[in-house]
C-alpha cells in the first residue's frame, strides 16, 4: 500500500506562530529552504521527512499532531451542510473540500457558523419564534451546539483541566477511597455532605454550605457528582480561564460549558490520564475491568477512552456516541476519521441501534463507511434506574469504536475476521449525505443525488438513486 502524503500547511503555520518565528528563522531551524517551507505551509508540497524529524528534535513536537482530526471533521461538516437544498447546484469536489479544510480552516468554520445561523433563522421562522421580533436580537447558534462544537474541535481533550485533575487524584489517593477523600475535601471547606432518598442526583445549597446527593444512585455516580461539585468550587478559576479562551457567544453556552468542564474534571479525577492509559492497554480496553478498577460506570469508561489524546501520550483514537431509544444522538465525539451527522440521527445499520434489543450484552461489528475506511464497532445498552418503582428509568445505548488497524488492541475484537472484506457491513453517516445507492434501510434520498421514479416498478425503495 502506498504511503499517504501528509499535507499540514495550516498546522505548520500554527506551530510557527506559537513559536513567534518568521518563515526565514523557522526554515533555518527545520533545515529546509525558505521557498520550500512556503510551499509546505501553502500545501503545495507535502511535509517532508526532514521537517517531521526536525520538529521532533528541535522543538520536542509530537508529530502525530500534524495529522490533526480537525481536517476530517471540517470536511465531514462541510459535506453535510452543502447537501442542504439551499446550496442546490453547488457541488464542490472532495478535493476542493480538502483544500479548504487544510488551507483555510478558519474560512471553513465561518461557513459552518453561517449555515448554523441560517438554520436557526429558518427554524425560528417556521415556529413563529417571537424572539426575532425583539429589539436588538442577534442570531446565535444553539448553546448546546456551540458547546458541542467546542469539545468537538478540542479533540474532546482539555489539557490544563486534565492535568489538574490528574494531580488532584494523586493527592486524594492517599486518603482512603476516592469518594471518602473527596468528602473530606468538602468537609475541610466547611461543607456538609448528605445522602437522601431523592431523584435529584446532586444539589448544593451555597448559603448553608450543604451538598445533598441521591442515595438511590450508584456509587460511581455519587463519586462523579461529588467531584463535579468540588471542581466547581476548587477549580473555578481554571474553568473560567478555559471558558474565557473559548469565547462563547452566549451566557447560556458558557454556563453549559462550565458544567461540561466540571464533569470533565470529575471524570479525569476518577480515571487519571497516565494511569488510566496504562491500565487500558494492560486490560486491552476491557470496559468491565476498567470499570471495576476505577470505580466508574461503563459509560464513564467509554467516554474517558475517547479523550485520550494528550500530545506525546495518545491512546487509540476512538469515537464515542450515546443514543436514546428514538435514535437521537445525545453525546458524540470522534477522534477518528468517522464524523457524526450534525443534524438528525445516525445510520440505522450501525450496531448501536441494536443494543436495545440485547440488554446486558456487548455487540461487535465490523463496518465500512462509503469512503472505504473500515472500523471495529462496539455497542451496549446502559440502563439508568431511578432507584424506585415510580422513578423514571433512562435507557441509552453507547457506541465505541476505532479504525480496524487498532482492533487487535481490543479484547472485544478477538477471533473476528478483520482481514476478510466480506465481514464488514456497509454503514453511513446519515441518509441525507450517504452516497450508497442501494441501501435497503434508506429513509430519505441523498440530497446530492437526483432520483428516478418509475410508477410501474417498485423495488425495496420507491425510487432509484442516480
């Protein structure tokens, strides 16, 4: 197989700006001519082996960062929005999209923000939202979508918070169990901790300095909620600094992201980066063994595996997703080339949807996307009981996966025919942008294709995709 050439002009420009070097000074340190560096920064030439080695030797740079997932994410997101009927007749080639994503990523993000504003306007008009009539109202992306995209383009890894949580874990582990140590931290701040028979997972009374937790929830959830509250108290300055850097457009988005960062801190404290990475490799990413070792739920473990993207100490690039019984994606992240649809549900051929049919079992799948990339996919249902007969039960399914070349590092892939092409099931991203023409599970025609309808012929689909 031919080695794929690496074009990383935007990343080279970013590194040079970070080091405050001119092109001339940067080229000298890399051992290449100024014109050659200029060509690489503009993606007219691939990054040479000399430059890769020099980046590692001169600056201690993690060269795997040159293959940032941003380009794949941007291409996937642009393909989806360009399938919108508003762009009818506009069909940039994959090469064009790669060129924009690699050479002008800020332009690509501006296009995504513009389409998101258009979509919000369209939806508000359709529902006669009165907000458009208010004086001074300004179109903004949905706070949830803004926060989702923040974590998405951070590779779901926040270095400063992750390292702070790791250090915090090292201090806590000397004082009994993690939960006991965390409770002692709160008591040292004159905060009392109470467990009560309530559906509310966590409630903090700031005036009376009283933290109440649900006695009904599992210990992993209780520990997670205690650590989340500790993060909001002890690491508020660090979290606020991260939020300032993100520059969210609304107070709602900032508030949502603050909770997300506190949750990140809690998960990273329960499963500190380097120890968790070591055990993940030792246990061959066995979710149940990791859950037992770190006192975390299966969902917490799966989500944590998708965050192991620390420069210089990266784990397997995983995708992670959580869906509800209606097929709605409630959490999503991908450190792989597989990118989830921004709007709508996931492909119905994906095994995560079948997990609800087999509660308590792991489902394995070898899958291939329309671009020819093959994945190992793992899915399982996760039921969250309310702890009482009349309390609501929440049901989700989680999906975890990686490109098939990493499958041998997962215990779940043992004895699977990863070298047999016929073993891979065809899946897509979402029907609206999927290029497969003969999928029997298709719900709507692809927006980029013309369809042919013959009233005298009926196959599985009532139309033919051209």
